[in-house]
C-alpha cells in the first residue's frame, strides 16, 4: 500500500510519516510506503485513480478530485487547524499580524494551499487586484517531488518572491536564516475569525477502499494515533524520523518544530470543523452543497478516536 504526502520535508504531515517510519503501520498489519506527490491536488487525483491508498494532506483539497465529497472520506486529523505560515521578507519590515505589508507583494503559494490565503485576505478586507497582491506558484516549484516549504524559503532568500504561504519547516528555515519574519501563524491565533477551521492536515481514503478493506482503514487511523501519542511522550523520536527522511540540517530542526505542534495532535475531526471547512469551500467556489458530517467523515472510524472527543 502507499500513502501520499504533498510535502515530505515538513512538520505538516509528520504524524503520518512517523506512523510509517516508527513502525506503527507495520505493527498494525499495514505494508505501506510513503510517496511524495506535489501539489496536493495531484495526490488526491492519484487516490481517485487507485494509484495510492491514502492521502495525508490538506482536508479541503480532497475536493480537487472528489467533487461534492463524492467518493472520499476523511479518516482522522493529523493535527488540528489550518497549519500554514505567512512569511514576509525581512527587507519589507514585516510585523506580526499586520497585513498591509502585503500590498504590492509577490507571494509564493502552492496550488490549493493558496486558497486559504486568498480567503483569509478577503475576510480581512483586502482585494488582490486593488491591493496589487500577486499570489502564484513559487518559481522552481515544478514536478511531483517538490518539497515546497524549502523551495519557498530558498526563493524568498534569492529575492524571487516577497513572501510565502507554506509549512512550518519552510517558515523555520527562513526565520533562522534571517531572510523572513512570520506575519501570520493561524494555529496560534492570527488571522480573521474562522480561518482556523478552513482546513487541517488529515488522512483520507477513497470510499472504494473503505468498503473493501475497512480493517486496513482502521489500522491506518490507529497507526497515526499511535504516532501522535509516541511523539507527545518523547519528541526526540521526531529527530529519529527526520534523520531517515530529511537532509541533515532540516533533520536537526524537526524536533523543535514538532514540539510546538504537539498541543494540536488530536485525531478528532469535529462537526464544528467540518462545518467551518465546508463554509470556506463554498466561499471559494469549490463546493456547492451543504455536505453533511457523514458525507465528509467515515463514520466507522469515529469510535477509534474515543478519549479525544
């Protein structure tokens, strides 16, 4: 079996990566490998075609390949809340929470990821045309095996963009190198009301797999939950995983980044979240219906989260 991640050298999908690399999937009876497929819409397209079995990616992006939530279900959260950071080049003198710095800026963001930024800027009263805010793919971020956050940090350092909207690893690298400063960290309270629930890092499967192999689906959920618990108990395990998957510098950073995320490690997908995500999806035009909770989340796995609800 295969589980696709749209960014590998990242904290965003780390619980899924840790579930594989720490052996929890194997212990749960899953013979599974990680596969980097960027951008996230291509990962979900691979899920729809049967090329892979699970996607560990942004929840709302399932709609790229499964319109109106038909044919896919979310299985669990890897962590709660929209998890991307807005990082602006230090030369623009950015300040936390102050978005006027984006006027006239070139912002790098991945396909489907950029939707969250577009909507929160709209909710904050900005108009991309009026305010000359250009949100586009990062120069050099091509191909299905791109590690986007690192590519974005490099592009910022080289002056190819003025800001980026990407994962915590990209943000950490840019900040440590002194080339960027964090303007928005949604998980920790920045941004307009409601944006926390625009999306989350989830695990999803096609309905066909859920119907054919429910035991494999349950095993995947248990594996992610075990990885979350193990990292909470001993965050140094993150370095062990990082050394297997990341270049040396990023492997040395991952435990500190994951440590900040541990409070969001909860497998629950709440009704409040689904309502918020679907509202966001309708606002940006990728969903027309008011999909019910049961249409979005696999009901069979909900009991596995007990103790977290």
